[in-house]
């Protein structure tokens, strides 16, 4: 026999009484903590005297708890775009497999097999991991509600975490390709040139550039503050959840200053009253539309330039790869891109870093030590050339 009192969701202020007796369980929302404790005391007394009958409580299905989770937890903790993604994944994939199943019958193996099957079917690794987030979130609610003791959706192991993305391979442009592309954009799509140059010189995401405002640009300090982004025509915080500062090259600053002057002339000529806050606008003076920009400008520009069809997000990869090839540190690249950790930068771009300098270890030597201890006067030590074969030593070690 057992009667306990607690909040199903910590900090909610809604206190429940849980009764477990003779293998049966029941829970009831009472009110505040004081009222719940008083109810628990009375129930314990009734159970002891045999005057309280505990009926089996129906175990909720995954689908029932998913409705609560998507309606209460997700809107309070995630962006609107994430909410839509989770709703789509539930409707198209997850509820078809787990929707009618009681939560206490869902095992870790069921979840893992489901995710591995989705990965095998060709879905992107990031999509499969989003599915795991949804399943784990719903099962966490089941734990908090007292229906199950542990979340079977946690710690899925490397098999699931390492499902490869179909788009995992990055395709940065070379310096020559980027220069040629920018020339084509400048000549054929002059209205889009400032925006594409900004993407190429700052590593911004397209949504961040679409949400850029003039007040975010510090021409005197030579930097841009990224405070927001546009996702599915909604203004949101950047993907990392916080703003960041990116450096602005002299060439980019000159182009943006020219654009601002042009905006002032347009505002005066068209009677706008003031210069629009958004930096980048369509030819009609409206905010840049994601789909139109990709398909009517970006891919057309690649076609005119005779370049392979890469994503516009690959301009971000191009920015990072060119910085690394120019000798900039991965830490600097991380800060410019706004990665949450250096490990993400290393995993994505570490293979682009130049090989180590063989002579770098020489800088560790203590030059105050007697040189004769380490070198022969007639044959000073030099790093061997691995590509040049010499005669074999008489007594190799």
C-alpha cells in the first residue's frame, strides 16, 4: 500500500495524489500541496480500514500524451518553426507506429528499431534525430506523470546518433569559383549582389541575412550584430538562441554603405517616409522571400556562371573553408559562425585545416642547452624528407 503526493510537472503548482494498492494504481488532481496532503491522509486511513477501493487506472497511449506534450511543453520551450516540425513528424511518422500503444508497453528496442528503419529508408540523419527528440519528449512527460519509471527514449546509443545525413557532405566553392560567381551576380542580378556578398563574407545563414536591419550594422566598428533570423516568414532568434557579432570586411562595408545611400534615394523618390528597417529587399521593396531568392536568383546565377548546383547554405561553408585555408583558427571560425561549441566546428571543418608544420616541434627546444649534445658538427640535424629514399642503415633499430 502506498499513497504519495507530488506535482506531475515540477513548479506547476498542481498537486496530485497517487495511490498504489494491491497492484492497482490511481491518481487524482487535488489542488495545492496542503489540500493534497490532507486528501492523502484521509485515503491512507480509508485504505487501512478497508473503506477505500482502488480501481485500475487506464494507462494512456503515446498519442494521448503526445497531444498534451505538443500543446503544453513544446510551445513553452521551442520556437514556432520547431513546433511545426514536431507536429509534422508526429503526424507523418511517429503516431503511425506508436500512437495507439500504451506508454508502459513501449520499449527501448522498439524505439531504436523504428529510428534505424527510418534512417535506412533514406531520411536525413537530422530528421531521424528530431524524431528521437519528439519520442523522448513525450516519454519524459509519461515519467513526470508517474506512468512509467524510466524514459526508454534516452541514451539510444551510437547506432542512432550516427545515422548519416544525406546532405552531410559540404560543397564549398573555391576562391576562383566564388569570385566568378560574385561577378556574375553583380552583372546579372545587381539588386541581389549586396545580399549574396554579405552571405559570402560573413557566413550568415540565409534567414539571418533576411532578418538583418540597418541598426545591426556598425560601420565605424566594422562589424555586424546578428540578433534575429527569418524562418518560414516568422521572425525568430538565431539558431543558437542568442545573438553574435561577425566581422565586416572593408569591401562589404563599402557595398552596404552604397546600398544604404540608394535606399535613402528610393525612400525619397517613392514617398516611403523613411528608409525601411530591413537591409535587403526585393526589387518591389518587399522583404526577400526565401523560395524566390533560391530559385529565381541563386540557382539562376550558378547556371549563368557555369558552376555546379550547390545550396545557398554552401556559401556559409565556403566562408568557413576559405578562412581556414587562409590560416585562421578554428576558434575564430566558430565565433564567426556562431557554433555552440568548438567540437561542432572541428567535426564540420577540421579536415580542411592545413597539415601541421613538421618544424613546429623545434620551437619547443630549449636553446640554452649545449647544442653538441644533440647535433654532430659535421652533420647538423634536419627533418628527413619522407619522399626521398636513402640507403638502408647498417644496424636499424
